[in-house]
């Protein structure tokens, strides 16, 4: 999280994005969806490199795949044995 967000940089506000507004792919401010108020959502003094952002994204995607039992981006889900579902009885139900 600290790679992508400037945590605790402000009080009573969202964490600022540590991604640069301008990168090798261009300037976000030139995108049709950009609004001037968005500038305040980005950290101006603690930006990280695009390589660091890509590494954080790759690590997050790897964790999601592990949680979802996806072995690899190009492979299907793992074949697992489903456990039988036994609904719980309400408390106090002796039947």
C-alpha cells in the first residue's frame, strides 16, 4: 500500500496517489476525463517510479491469483474437491 499511496500525509482526507501525473506514457492532464481538481489527489513530493508501481501491481495480482486458486495467468483454476455444505442449525434448536 505504501508504494502506491502516501499514507497519513493528510488528516481527514484520502491518501494521495504516489504515481506521477506525467510519465513515459504522457501527461494525465491531457486525457479527456481529467479534471483540474484531480491534481490534489496526487502526491507531489513522494512519487515512485513506474517500475515500482508495476512490481506492486504484479505482487497484488499474484496474491489475488493465489487466493482464487488460479495457478497462472494462462492456466485454468485448480481442480479442487468441494467440501459438502452443512447448513448450521439455529441456536437452541435441538431437533
